[in-house]
C-alpha cells in the first residue's frame, strides 16, 4: 500500500511546511482595522475543525495571519490563500461570508481543496472587481456557477475545476455567455464542471482574446465543432479537453491555432472517442511540444507531417486503432522527444538494429505495439530512460548480454512481460523500482536484488532451482520489496527461514511451483503482509501458528498442498482476512466456530479436505456477505480502486463448475465453498441471511435435513450446488425468488415433491435435479401426481424485510448477470468514492488514471481495462 502511505505522509509534510513558512511571515506591517474585523467575521462563518486558522486569533496583526498577505506599503489585504494543503481532515467548510467584499484591494483568493458541502459558489464574488486570481477548485461547491463572475473583468486566472462532488448537484453551467466578459483571462479551468447543456462553449471561450491555457477535462462535452462556424482563439498555448465525449473527427480549427499570437504548444485530447485519421494539418502546429491523443478511436496511418514537429517532447498516441509501419527515418527530426507512447495500437515499430536515434527518451511506453520478433538492440543508445515498457510487443529473442547492466540504470520501471524473451538471470542484479518480467522464457536461478526494488513480478517463466539462495541473499541495505510474484515457475526446495529480511513485503505469491517442506514459522515476521499465496506446491505440516502475527493479512491462499492438521481456531483472530482458500489439502477436524469472527470474509473455500462435524451455525456473522451497502465501511477508497494497479490480487476459484482466475473483481465476489468434505448435520438456517452471497457450494458432503425455508432471501445467489448429500424434503417455494441464479445443482439427494414453477427454476435442465427419486415436475420428465402438488404457492413477498432487489441491478435488463457487471456498476455509481479517487488523481496529475476511471464510468471495457492498466501506472507527471 505504498500509495496510501505516500498519500498520508505527503500532504502532512506539505502542511507542516506551510505552517513553518507562515511562522516566518514578514510581520512588519500593521493591518487595517476594518479589514481585520472583516477577516475575523469571515473566519467566524467558516467551519474550521482542524484549527487551521488558529493564528487568526493569536496574532495581533492580521498581515501575519496564516494565508493572509498584505500590500507591502499600504498594509491592505491583497491576497487570501486558504487552500487546504493537507488531507480532508484540514478542510475548511461552512459559509463564505460576503464580508470579503470589505477587502476592497483583494486581488487573489484561493479557497481550493476545502469542503463547502455542495453549497453554491456565492454570487457576491462577482462584485470583487479587483480580483485577478480566483481558485475555487476541489472545494466541493455545487450547483450552477453564478453568471455574476462575468463581472470580474480584471480576472486573469480562474479555476473552478473539480466539480465532481460528494454532494448533488455537481457544478454546472447552462450558459457560458458571461465568460466572454472576462477579457483579461489567461488561465481557465472548469474541469469536471458539467457543461453538456452549453453547446456554444467553444465560441464563448474562444472569444477570450488573452486566454492562453484552457482546461476542460471531464466536462461531458459532446462536440468540438464550432456550432456557429468560427473559433476565434488568438493566444492559446495549452488546450486540454480530455475525458469528454467527442465522437467525431479531429476538427480542422485546431490547426488554425498555429497562427495565434502565441502558438499552441500543448494539445491534450486523451480519452475521448475521436474518430478518423489524424489530419495532415497537424504539421501546421509546428510549436507543439506535447501531443496527447491517448485513448481515442483514431485510425489509419500517422500523418507524415507529425514527423516534422521538431519541438515535440511528448508524443502520446497509444490506445488508438492506428496502423502502419514506423521506421527510423520518421524520427530524424524529433531530437527533443523524451516521452514516446504507442502502446495498444496496431503500429509496427521496425527499425534497424544498429539505429542511433536522435533523441534520448525518458519514458517509453510501447506495450502491445509490434516491435519484435528481434530484441530492440538500439535501446542501448538510450541512457536517460526512467520508464521502459515493451510488454506484449511480440519479441521472441534472447535478451542481449549488455541488457541487464544497461537496464540497472532505469530507475522507475521496466516491463518486459508477455513476450518470449529468453535468457539466464543467474547472477544478474536487478536494480529498478518496479520490474515486470512475467510470461516470458527466462530461466536459470533467480537473480539478485538491490534494496530499491519494490515490485518484482517474474511469474510464469522457467526459473528453477531452490528458492532459498534468493530468499537468504545478502542485501546491500534494507529491502523495500513490497510485491514479489514468482508464481508458475519450477522453483523447488524449502521456504527458508530468512523471511525477516523481507519485512516490507505486502504481497507474496509463490504459487504453482515445486516447493516442499513446512511453512516456516518465520513467515510470521511479515507483519505488513496483506496477501500470501502458496497454492499448488507440495507444502506439508500444519498451518503455522505464527501466521497469526501477520495482522494485516487480507488474503491467504494455501490451497493445493499437503497441509494437515486442523483448521486452526486462532484464524478467527485474523480479522482483516477477506479471502481464505485452503481447498485441496488434508485438513481434518471441525470447522471452528471462531471462523465466524472473520466479519470481513467474502471468500471462504475449504473444499476438498477431510473436514468433519457440522457447519457452524454462525455463518450469518460474515457481515459483508449479509448486509447491503457496507462497501464503504469495508474498503478504503484506494483499496477499492486498487484493482487499477498491477498489484491487485487474484485467486483461482471454482465457480459454476469451472475454475477461473478472479483478478480485478475479486473484491466483489462473495463465495462459500465447503464441498467434498465429510460435513454432516443440517444446513444452518441462518445461512439464508447471507443476502449478498453469490456462490454457495456444499456438494459432496453428508448433509441431511432440508433446504432452509427462507433461501429465497439470498437474492444475490448466482450459483447453488447442494448435490450429492442426503438432503430431503421439498424444494422451498421461496427459491423462485432467486432471480440471478444461473447455475443450480440439487442432484443426488432425497428431495421430494414438485419442483416449484418459476421462469428461473425450469430453465435448468434435468441434470440439475436428477438422482432425487421423489422429485417431479418440469424439467424432469416425471409428472407429479395429485398429492404432490403444493397447497398454495407461498412466494416471499417482494416487500418483506431484506428482500428488495439490489438497486444496482435495476436497469440491467433481465437474464443472468455475466462477469459481475452488477458490482462494477455499483462501484461506478458510488459518486463519493469517485470523487475521493479523482481528487487524489488530480493531485498527482495522473490524467491517465483519470482516463481509466472515467472510462469505467462509461461502462466501457471495464474488465479489459484492469488487464492493461498497469502499463499506465507510472504516468503520474505527464
Ligand atoms: C481601512 O479600511 C477602511 C475600509 O476600507 C477604510 O475606510 C479606511 O480608510 C482604512 N484605513 C486605513 C488607515 O487605511
Ligand atoms: C513591494 O512589493 C513590490 C512588488 O511585489 C516590490 O516590487 C517592491 O520592491 C516591494 N517594496 C518593498 C519596500 O518591499
Ligand atoms: C484524519 O482523521 C481521521 C479520523 O478523524 C484519522 O483516523 C486520520 O488519521 C486523520 N488523517 C490524518 C492525515 O491526519
Ligand atoms: C454583474 O453581473 C450580473 C449578471 O450578469 C448583472 O446583472 C449585474 O448587473 C452585473 N453587475 C454587478 C455590479 O453585479
Ligand atoms: C481557419 O482559418 C481559415 C483561414 O484563416 C478560415 O477561413 C477558417 O474559417 C478558420 N476556421 C475556423 C473554424 O475558424
Ligand atoms: C475574432 O477576433 C478578432 C480579433 O480579436 C475580432 O476582430 C473578430 O471580430 C472576432 N470574430 C468573431 C466572429 O468574434
Ligand atoms: C476509420 O474509421 C472510419 C469510421 O470511423 C471508417 O469509415 C474508415 O474507413 C476507417 N479508416 C481506416 C483507414 O480504417
Ligand atoms: C542502481 O540504481 C541506482 C538508482 O537508480 C543507481 O544510482 C545505481 O548506480 C544503480 N546501481 C547499479 C549497480 O547499476
Ligand atoms: C509470533 O507468534 C508466535 C506464535 O504465536 C509467538 O510466540 C510470537 O511471540 C509472535 N511473535 C511476535 C513478534 O509477535
Ligand atoms: C405428463 O403430463 C403431460 C401433460 O399433462 C402428458 O402429456 C405426458 O404424457 C405425461 N407424461 C407421463 C410420463 O406421464
């Protein structure tokens, strides 16, 4: 959870810093008494829980107050900077009082990153004629933007960005006509403000003859073509219109911007749905330094004029349908290029192996762009690289001898995954912060690591030999390794006792190897561990009690080993546990009732062991499987979105009879699998309160008794397998309520009576019911006799407590939900999370993340995104 730590620490540092800097504020001026009184009553109307404005009471001179700046001669207040540099804990709120009007010389007002709880932007601000700088971004203002702001004719900088809010409605504009009066405006941002009602947004903004920078990200804009036929920008240097809904060709007026007073040099149009080819006119914009067209539907070949843009430093054209072959001649003039992105296109990058490019790249993003089959040896000329992503680029070759030594200077990221690159890494020292080598043909013994490595993914290669030399290697300092994935290789031997060397590990995956011996007690020293996968090895012995020391553990997968002994009752203490998979071992004894203390558990898979006794009656304590609407409590927002990072967890689950890997959506799965054990007794009736459980498999046990009467309350159930037990009685009529059920197996029990009729239960074929001699009615061929009919069908009332249809399913149409769309949709509609997440993203200026988030928002490709996202992970400062 490196990100979350940084998120807390960084703002905190900023806060401390700003506090210190105010202490050294020049304190020679004495402020105007009227203004001091005005400021105090301004403060009085504010809500200041963190006492950020405490200096406003203690200091005599208001010119020395935190955030207050006075003119150095007149002593009049000219600047009020109340931006919140820290976390939301330091937010100001309450009322923005009109006493501000008494500060008649105020020219700078910054209230950004506070929380005004969806209240409107006060219209009196339009009367503060001396303002030249106004920043109200990310302050959770809501509703219509007051047209009175159009009176601020001296305004040079206006930032109203960050309209997505916890509160409804978000900031919006019906008519942007007022903006044309801001004749001094040089900088305008209205990102995330809803502008979809204003079709003339382009004409209005383009009337601003001084406007140099325009940011309209995520404004729900639909059309970039001028509705009135002309576009009149004269000073534009930065145009940023990403994350809108433009679904037409790139309009030609853009290329007129070359003739404006300062010609356009930054053009950001990522994550729209722009179509057609990139026009040849692009070459007109000869001053362009940054071109970002990532994530559109642009097709055809690149225009030849692109390669004449000799000032280009950043070229981001990935994730489009671009085709054609790029060769070394194309780059002849691009000597300033530092960032190159052609990822996820059909471009073929074909250069001579001895090419010496005119540029020195810092970032190279070429994932899913054809570079192979030969290894790009020209890379050796690049000595400034910080990010290198050539994953999925069709390379079938041996990594050259110089490669690893050369690569050790790439400090941030190196991603070679999903190629067929071979080479022996024995003795190599890896020295990058993030290293992805998965799904290649690397072999030999494991490499050595420098302490700075924080992510190492070598899964799915052919590494072999004992694992302990790697684990017990002498490090040149304290390791920063957080994520280690060496799954699906041929590693052997015992897990060593050297785990104390790796105490920063949060995610560890050694599954699918040939590891043997016991799980060492020293793994209990991995106090930060959040996920531990040791599945599909030959580990034996008990589950070591020291694992109870891993108090952050959220996922534990020890399935497919030879572990013996009991399912330990101390597991009930690891209350952070969300997923527990112990299937296919040799565990014996009861399922301890203490397991019900795991109230965050969403996946419990202990199938295929030799567990006996009864199913604990307390399963209803798994509250995340039971209650609706607790997602917010369960996951911090970063965690909720962590599937957008490479480091998301995955787990093999057997669901609906098929084994599949659950990755990005794992946190939304709710599953209990106790199948293939020796469990006896009846199915606890309280299990029916698990209304969010999606998958329940109790098959192949010795269960007796009947199906709980109220099973119809488990309305999220998609798969129910009770086959091969000794269950009896009638199928409860409430089962007809299970409208999402797409897999049902009740076969080989002693059920009797008529199969209740519903659209659902009859869609399953007879195999779902066979082996129950006394069962009758469709889809079985056996007709019911008179006596087997029900006496009045007793379907649970729709309005009965706990039985309402989960709201996020509404509007999804009938039929079965495939691929957990439901939960994805739930996430997308949780505006609060979205806002919190976006705030974080905007802070780090990680536009590509935002792009993905918004794409999710549009319900497009949301599952695919999570597979490709990690290539974008380090675009933080584009
Ligand atoms: C202080 O401000 C008030 C109100 O703007 C003004 O009338 C007064 O003259 C100022 N006093 C001084 C000493 O500048
Ligand atoms: C006052 O501020 C102005 C502009 O910031 C600066 O040019 C000037 O030197 C300052 N005067 C004094 C006395 O500090
Ligand atoms: C913010 O407040 C919450 C609860 O009051 C607290 O748990 C958290 O640590 C605080 N965060 C910071 C950065 O102070
Ligand atoms: C400010 O703008 C509003 C609306 O555009 C207008 O009605 C008003 O007359 C303007 N002047 C002042 C001083 O508010
Ligand atoms: C672009 O410039 C040309 C020639 O200067 C002009 O005729 C045309 O109207 C302009 N296009 C737009 C959309 O402003
Ligand atoms: C475009 O801008 C120019 C110069 O500012 C001005 O003369 C002209 O009238 C404007 N055209 C339109 C249609 O607004
Ligand atoms: C590009 O896409 C458009 C539709 O958006 C299609 O009409 C055109 O033929 C495509 N061009 C190429 C070169 O694929
Ligand atoms: C490892 O990386 C660091 C930082 O990027 C660099 O200073 C150092 O020289 C590298 N070490 C080796 C052995 O390449
Ligand atoms: C770890 O767990 C073991 C066994 O439960 C215990 O004896 C030991 O004291 C624990 N170590 C720490 C550091 O908590
Ligand atoms: C079952 O009933 C249907 C109609 O009620 C009848 O057509 C069919 O022949 C019966 N089948 C058997 C096996 O009795």
